[in-house]
C-alpha cells in the first residue's frame, strides 16, 4: 500500500511540474493522448492504495481524478476533458453492458416485491420529504415567485433526488465480485429505476421548457428515443450472441467494438447509449446461454474500464460550484439520504435490504449531470442556480456513495 502511495505521489508531482513549466513543455499534458494516459495511470495507482481497505478502489480513482483535474491542481485542463468525453462514454457503455448482464429475469421475478416496493416507497418518500422541505430550499436559494414557479422548482428537486447512478452501483459490484440475493435485488431496482428516471427526466424537462404550457413535442421525442434505445439494444445483443456462438477467442475485443459502435452512433441516431447497452446486456444474459461468459469477459477488463470512468468523473467535478451554494447542498444531501433510508426500509421485505439497501442508491453521475445541464438550459431565471445545486449534490454523492455501498455489500454477506 505504501509503495502505491509513493508512486501515486510521484506521478502527481511530476505531472504538476510538467504542466507548470515554461517553454515548450508547458502544454505537454494538454495533449489528449498524454493527458489521458497520465490521468488513468495516476488513478490506477491511486486506487491500489485502497485495496484491502474498507473503501473501494473506485474511490481512489475518483479522488486522483479530482486531484489532477481543473478544479484542483489543473494538471489536466478542461479542453482535454472535453476532447476525451467520448472515452468516458465508451467506459459507460461497457459498465451498462455489465448492469444489464447482472439482471437475471428469473431472480427478478422472485424478488419483484422487494424491487417494486423499494422503488415505489423511495419515490413516495422523496415526494413527501422534499415537498415538506420546499420552503427551506426556497429560502436557501433565494427563489421568489408564484405557485407555478414553486411547483416547477419542486419537480426539479424531486427528480434530482430520485435519480441515481446505475454505472457506479455496477462498478462497485464489478470490482468486489459481489453475488447473492441482496445484490440481485439491488441490481433489479437499479435497472428498473433507471428506466423510471429516464421517463421522469423526459416529463420534467417537457414541463419546464414549456413554462405554463405542456410541451408534448419534447416528451414525445424523448420517449421515442427511449424506445429506439431498447430496440437498438436488442439488435446489438443479437450481434453479441452470434459472435459468442461461433468464436471462443477475442470475445471482449468484440464487446469493446460493439460498445464503441454504440457510443459512436447514439448521438447521431438519437438514442440513449446507456439504455441500449443495458438492454443488450440483459438480453444476452436471459435470451442465450452466454450470459456468464459475457459477464466474465467484462469482469476481466473491469480495472481499465472503471479507472477510465471514475478518473474522468473526478476530473470533471467543479468544486467551486459546491462552495457557492454549500448550505443548500448539505440540506439537499441530508433530506435525500433520509428519503432513501425511509423509502428502502418501508418498501423492502428482505431484512438485509431493509437495513443496508439504502446505501446502494446514494451515488449519482452522468445521467443526473445531463439532467442538470438541461435544467440550466430550459428553466428560465433560476435554471443555473438549480443546475449548480444538482451538480453539487452529485459531487457529494460520488464521494460518499461508493464506500457506503461497499460496506452494505459486506454487511449483507455478498462479498466472500
């Protein structure tokens, strides 16, 4: 552990020196290839520091990403992150493959009461507690207006609180190789809740973009994108099943190519890459005999995948945003955590899920950040303020979510 810490410190200090030297070497790490390689290498060793501790290695990747990113040491600049966003999407597609492949429909049917119970009661708890807390949020944020404005603010806060990061949940499961009923229930909730969240995002954005008049066009377009995503996922699963049926070697390479293809065309064909990849993984798991092989190929390559995703997530975090609205952020996080705990406890039947399940739903990442960006674009007057609040909450959730989920998996007995 100490030697990993020394290597990480050496890499960070060296990168800092290179990025601040004058002359031709000043912009050495603004080059995409060098910057990406440096960030991933530093994060990889940073994660190794936490191996064998109570913290998951993904937390190490995240912290090193924050450390070398624009908000802290500035070794990796914002322009580099922008150019490398496609690599982040590729890693996210691979994690989404694993999310779908972890869903066993038979196990989901056995646990459907827990799965639906937690989803329903978590949603009700968020609606109730954020509704009661709305006056405090309005005071913290300095928002004044009529009932219509307050209702729109409530919708944004509620949606931001319900949202979670399926990628982070699956990432911790991939790293720890967790298996068991607790994990099955959490994965089932994660996947189904992700579909709910996409619909909810669609509805709220349609409402706030229209003001007082509902915009059916936005809702219809985004709903169509979701349908196309599911259909695309089924097509990609057929390609994967075909390859696994005839070839033993190069399976992960082929999966990587498919993920690359999904990430490449999703924006052009207007579908959600995460939903398509998740659907593909679920279809491979439940419609073929290659589910285990497919998941194992992803597990074998999980370290570089997780390193890329979390190092870039950390580097992208803007810590100045948190500082600007810290009281409102702390209150938001507190209300959200209590909502998750109360909803999970009320909705679950399985004792381990009842006690520890809420820890699995804390983390938020890419999808929530996308929602925050849309809120900033479409919500008149207070869009930027609400966007910053959601982004600040995401930063807090990413710092505390993965470690708590690893604790939950260990206490539930799913890590052996």
